[in-house]
C-alpha cells in the first residue's frame, strides 16, 4: 500500500509567457505528483514525478518552487527540470500542453516537496504616479512596488515593458532590468508594509509594470 501512496501538491508558481502574463490559465492549472513506483535502486525507493497542465492553453516558461530538489539535481535532466536553488524551470521553458505531462524519476528515501501556494500573483502590486516635480523639463514619477500578502516574497520578477529605456536612472540593486523583465530588490524579500520605492524622470511613464514570478517565504 505504501508503494502506491501518491504525494500530490499544487505548486507555487507564476507563468511568464512569450505573449505576456497570460490570464487564461490559473496557477492551479499546473499540478504535480510525486508517486512511489515500487522499484528500489541502491536500497532507496524510486519515485515518478509528473508535472501536468490541466488548462487547455499551452503554458511556457513554467517556474516552480521546488524546495529540497537541489539535493537530487544530478538525477534530473536540466532540459526537463533545471534546478537553481529552490526554483525549477520545467521543460526548458518550452510549452507544457494539456495531456502531455512532463515526467521523470528520482531515487531518494523521501521525496522532496513542491511547496503549497500561499500568496497569489496579484499580491505584488506596482504603481507609477506623477509626484509634481519637474527635472530637466520632464515630470518626475514615483514608482512603488508592494507586497500585500502577509508572507514575505523573494525573487520577485515583474513584467516591465518600456523600462529598458530608463535603465540608467534606476539602481540595479533595486530594479535590475533585462529586456522586458525586472528583478526587484536583488531577489531579497519584499515584506508587507515595506514597499520598494524609487523615482524616474520621463515625459511618459513606461507602459507596463505587472507582477511576474515570486517565491513565498511563509513557514
């Protein structure tokens, strides 16, 4: 019976798609199971790991919070499951389609876990507001990035279309800009009630600043 017991978890994840942050699929549409196969390898049980997309839309650049998987990173093909700390990129960022799950096996005494979701993507908010000052003939704007969830969130990445044009104005330790993606606060925790703030000078503010990837740090 123990050999057939499945350990199923919903994943902490946000989906960054090539078309932007798609809202057609909910985070819970990506599911994972870690199930004992019944085989024993080197005295340790073997486990099947299956990551599925239950949404009808293919989903790309799927990143999971995979606490504990770094200890068995040598067992996973990085093209299928690239492990960096507690973050895992699935299928090399390529689409995961409904009915075509990503599968691999691990050998370990107890399987690592996929952490349960505690903070929604929408709990990271961002605003760009004109503050009334003029610098060099251009208006100044206040940028505020907040975490409205009670849990601190780390490795916060935002979709920041247009920010590359003003990258020189922003301390990269606060907002590190690569193309249309921005890492906030160097990946350090953003705590509720302690927003990240900075100012920019531009005729018009960048067109988009939306939540992307983050990791929940609640115990």
